C-alpha cells in the first residue's frame, strides 16, 4: 500500500501516523498493543512457536502459539545511553533523543548534544533555532548531503554504478559545503552509499545544521567525553565546558536476544540479521525477520514481501 498521491516527498510525523492507521484499517489488521514479549521459543514436538507476553494493562501473562514467527521489532527499540564516568553527578538535565520534544524548553541554556547522526544534527538545529547555546560532539567522519542531492542520487541510482555514484555525490557535497575540517567535521574516505551498504551507516541529510555550524551558532566539539564533574564535562582532549543539559543521541540497543530462545542462525548478538543479503530474512523452523539489516523502509518492504510469499508457498 503506497503513500497517497497527496503526500509530500518528505512525510511529516502526523501524516505518517495517519498512513499507519489507514494501513491497519485497509488490511483489517488487529494490533495487540501494550504487550511486552518475555520469551519466544520453538517447540520441537508440536512444531510451533510459543510466545509469552505480558499484558501491560492487566499484568496478566498471555501465551500465543503459531507455526510461523516474524521478528519485526526494528532497529530502534531500547534507547541507549553509554556509561560515562561521573554522569550520576551531573547537576543538570539528561535526556535521550527519544525524550526530546522541542528546543523552546532550552532557550539560553548551555546544551550538549552527544551523537552526530541525523537525530543529533536535527536536535542541535532545533535547539539553536530556539536560542539555546548549542554544542555537538562529532568524533567520527561523516558524509553530509542536502535533500536535493538525495533526490538527484535516487534518480542516478538507476543508471550509475555505486562507486561512480559515490564519487559524484562526494564531489557535489564538496562544492555545496566546502571544506568543513575547520569547523571540526571530516569526510570519510569511503563513499556514502558504500558505507550504507557495508555498515548500515546513513549519510547526514542536512536541513540547515551546517549553516548554523558555519555561523558559530552551533559549536562542534571533536573529542569524546572523559568524565563529568557536577555540571562540568571534561573531554579527552583535556578541555572542559559547563553545560545545563545533555541530550544523548546515541542510538538504541535491541533486546531480541533476551527473549528469543533457541535461535543461533538468524540473528546476531546485536539483534540484527546474521545471514548476508539476500537470504537474511529467513531462519529455521518458520522463523523470519523484517527490518533488521539496516536497509531502511525499502529493505523492510522487500523483506516483508519475500516472507509473505514464502509462507504462502508453504501453506
């Protein structure tokens, strides 16, 4: 089911939520909300999967039995904040990106954003737009592309080899953004689409953050945190800065391996697909996974269709 023709190219949150509701209605799906899966285990005798879930509303344990089990828990499940020495002594506010609502709550405050993925960069931009004194840690080299570049590359993907496309996009990025090393931002030696394909690392889609960095409204800190003492954050380059708030945009950890029992084939220790593409979505004993190879919505869509066709061929 495609997005409605009236939807914009970049779909905002409220429209995407409406699309999901329409999808559920169209296919007559009955989601069972507020259930926390505690275990899923394959029974060799009955040849069925038994899933134990706890109803968050009633507290009761529910057991589900099925011939097939599709793990579609996604790449972003449990918010992750790294262990930092002295974090418990920080006198200000500590947030994960999932808790961040709006930069308007932080006007005139010194805010440190930890993590330079798309979430971190957009949160830093929102903070700066609302008058926060914003700093962001950017340790690793990153590719920065504009929306126009992304649109352009989607067209060229049909005609150019990935290596040539990478070279072209890097050249365009240099022309548009110039040399960013003086602002504390380095480009990787590998191309953006190669990195996406090999490591699941997305290029940064710039929506105005670079302009704020160049103007000095967002300060880039290139060193990681050594420790925290009160509201002073000490970095590994020996410098320290006081902050009122820390926003950790440090991703997620997957808990799949804590509740999925008996699988040593399909998922690795990080809860991502272990087999290589294109056979990564199919496990053993009727076990499948969707959206766990860091290939975005397109990859998840392809995997879902493969799984549906595979189950249909067995039924």
